[in-house]
C-alpha cells in the first residue's frame, strides 16, 4: 500500500514537472529517452529511471525540508517540491553559475513557492547554515561518504548519494556523524561532486 502511494506521488510529480522543460533546446526531443542528457558546463540531466530510483530511496514526505545538492537543471528540485508539498521546502544548490541562472529561469515558469536555487559557496560543502534537513539528495558522485553532509541531516534524516559508483541510502540514527545506518542499492554512474 505504502509503495503504491509512493509510486502515485512520483507519477504525479513527473506529470507536473516535464523533463523537456529543463533541457537545452537541442536535447528536448530526447526527453522521453531513458538516458542522461547534457545540459552544459560538463553536467547532465540524469536519466529518468535513475531519478525514480533515487527519489524512491529518499522517500521525501509532505512537510520535509530537503537539500538537493548538485541541482543542475533544477528538474529534481522541482520534482522534490511536488513531493514535499506547499508545507515543505526544497533548496537546490549548484556550483555552476550558468546552470543556476538557467534553472532559476525555468523554475520561474512553475508555481513553486516552496523552492529556491542557490549558488554553492566556495569552500562550503552543502548548506550547513540552513541545516538540519530531513532529506538530502546528492546528484553527483563522491569517493567517500561525506561527514559534513551527514552532520547536516536531522535525526532520522535520510540522504541518498552515489559513492564510488554505488548508490547509498544513509539514515542518521543518532547525534554523531558516525551514527548512521547505510544500505547499498546498486551501481550507478554520475559526474563527480567537486568540493571546492
């Protein structure tokens, strides 16, 4: 029952936030193809099946505060905004200035009062000043599990992140950054997450 409800919520989010609106004009005819597509600055719009997998693992709930790290085109940020509803909040963080500007422009065409895109601050990983978050979605790969992001999770908060080619679901179960439950969910390929 719960799994069916999540699928319905995801289906609603995907119908309300069509992928083609977040793609460069020369890529829009490929929006329904299940492949990652280039969006500029060496970044990609993830393939839909991967986005579904990540969002199912994340299990964002109405009212959650969510950090979308590596927000790229803004597509996953918008999908998350649907999932958390008007009472929730989603903050997308992107390090590429041009992508921040493009995603803000696209998102202005939607009626989302519960999301915003911010440009990453050099030397800061994530958005610690606005922590804690109920959920953190990381759409770029790291070599190891970043303690700094775990520290930005609320107690019982969940992070989904690709680490060394494997998708991890990380749940914070205690006060320390080491107090986590980690499960592995298959192999995936992502652009690298750069900590600068």
